[in-house]
């Protein structure tokens, strides 16, 4: 009985924690449109790569997002197509500046509870406290600065623009964590179609074979 009761208590507290973790995340739809993911890639390369790596992603793979050759050239500014997306910052400097190395972002959309919604919530979670210092609702005490300047933005239009930017980066990081998802889904449809045709053929041949027995 005691064990059962302990089990129920543990389950309940786990459920409560899950609900709490969910509640802190912004309720936002992360778009999957090519345009949003492309814009997100631009922000990631131009801003996030200032400190973070995306070491599992190569510049050449960005061509899957529908960039023209010219756009891709601008984006990689001299980096090779086979090169991984890495920051130009020196790791020692980063560690000295922030007290830790900014984590790799390649799989971040899979690594954190809430995935891309967490990334959005982190980027738009920065706010100014009454003493003027900046903190973050999604990650209190985070050592990352408010890179999109959300806590400074007072004007609603400006805030909306930053929210859209955060949404697009989240969309890009969701893609980056699984760049072959679209291919896999397409393959899935082929496999399903194949199975349907096979079922039909087997059914027809079964009918022919059994017809002889009547
Ligand atoms: C100026 C350096 C800098 C830039 C630019 C930067 N970050 Fe960070 N980021 C950090 C540091 C430092 C941490 C580690 C924070 C910590 O653990 O306290 C971090 C952590 C993170 C985390 C992990 C948070 C967690 O739960 O552990 C995510 C996600 C993230 N950054 C996303 C981004 C995105 C997206 C961008 C681009 C829009 C970006 N960062 C740009 C410095 C930076």
C-alpha cells in the first residue's frame, strides 16, 4: 500500500512539473514555410553564429532550403560548402566572457523540452527588472545576452518584429535538428503507396486462385 501511495505521489508531482514546464513556454505556432526557415537561417548565421556553433550542419546543406546560389554565397561569405557552421569567435574568449561555452545549436530544438517553442520563449523571454538588469523568464539567470534586444523594445511593432524573428530562428533550428525529415516523409508516402498496390495485387491473385476451387 505504502509503495502504491508513494508511486501515486511521484506520478502526481511529475505531472505537476510537466504542466509547470509547459506553462512557462510561449504558446506559439512555429512555422514550417520555406520563407520562414530561410529567414531563420539568415538570422542564425548572422547573429547566433556570433557565439554558437551548429557543428552538425554544413553550409552546402543550406541549399536544401531553396536559397539561390547567390543568396547562399552571401550567407556563407567565403566559407566552403563542406564546412560546418561554426563561430569565428575564439573558444577561450567565449569561455572567459561568459563563464562557459555557448552550447552547440545543431540539435538544440530536440535537446530541450518544448523544442522550438522553448527557443522562441528563450529569445523573447528577456525583460528588464526594476533595478535595470536583464533577466529571462524561460531561463532565469541565463548567461546569454539579449541578442535580439527584446528587453529594450518598447514599441509594439518593434516587439512583433522581434517575435517574428525569434519564431523564424526557432523554425530554422527545428529544421536543422532534422534536415532529412522532409525526405523521410516523402519516402514514407512511397512506401505506403507501394504497400497499397501490393495489397491490391495480392487480393486480386488470391481471388483468382480461390475462384478455381469453387
Ligand atoms: C553573444 C553571444 C551569444 C549569441 C550571439 C547568442 N547566444 Fe545563445 N547562448 C550564449 C551563451 C553564453 C549561452 C549559455 C547560457 C547559459 O547556459 O547560461 C547560450 C545559450 C543558448 C541556448 C541554450 C539555453 C539552454 O537552455 O541551455 C539557446 C537555445 C541559445 N543560446 C540560442 C541562441 C540563438 C537562437 C541565438 C541567435 C538568435 C543565440 N543563442 C545567440 C551566447 C550567445
